[in-house]
C-alpha cells in the first residue's frame, strides 16, 4: 500500500503553504483511494529540539557503523537515551513507512521554520538513506526568489531542503511547488506586485493538483 506522510509547518492556520499542501494531499488521496495517509502538524504539535542524549545516539551510530534504519534503536543506552529514542521512534516510523513525503512550509527569514528544522534534526541520523522515496515541498515565500531574481542568492529554503535531502538522505526525487510574493497581500510597498503574486499562487495550485493526481 502506498502511503503519504503530510507535514505542515506554518504558524498560520490559513496559510498559503497549508492550502498548497492540502491541494496536493486531496488530489493524491483521490488518485490513491486505497493508499495510507498520515498527517502531522508541526506547529500545533511541535517536536522538541534534540538534546544531548540524541547526540549520544548519533555518536554511537557513527562509532559502530550502523547504517540500517531498523538497527538505530541499538544505539539506545540508559534512561536518557531511552527518553530521546521515545521522541524519535514515532516520527521516524512515520517517515520510513511513507512512499511520498509532503512538506508544506513557509519561508521564515530566508529559511525554514524552527518547527520543521526540529523535526528534520530528530529524524536524521548519520549515513542514513531514504533513497526511493519522493518528496514534494509546497512553499509560500514573501518575496521572489526564483532563478534570475535579485534575491535568488538569499534562498536558504529550497536550496537547503534540496541539498539536505540529496546530500544527506540520498533522495533524488524532490519536487518544489513555490508560491512567490505572498507579502504583496499585506505590504503596501509590494502592492504593485499583487497580480504577479496571484499568478504565481495560481500556478502553484495547478502544479500541486497535477502532482497529487499522478499515479
């Protein structure tokens, strides 16, 4: 059975990234009526940042050359390690059991929200591979960060996620759906770009719906 893991990271309940994510998820569930679906709201149910016991798990994994995700639990030592693993285990199980991972996230300060970064840190271990899975990243960004724009060099959202997934987790199938210039909705200085934003958002919705409907 094909399974979708759907993550939301926005602090806004009616955010554009959430809407993009729902659009993809609804289309995906329609196209895969027998598929599994797991949803986690990283803002409503925040994942704590890693503590020292988590770093000791990683050290043990490195020291003993553990690369099999199924053997990561072997790194648990003592009560502190068990407590750290109790946080990791359900998050990691959701991730490993997914065939498609949907991350809906805004850009905060040129990068990703702390809630998403905490989740990434908790589920990531040395020399771990998630090859074979597809990641779909639905984003909303206050400015324009696409190729050739003045702010392209400041995009540490898409570039970070793309580089991290490929470089650390060996994920090659990553697709981004970006809605740009969302601040044009509220910032008078960007009001003249409202039409350009609406065009970007509409195109992102179409892309999310089409991607979700793929078999």
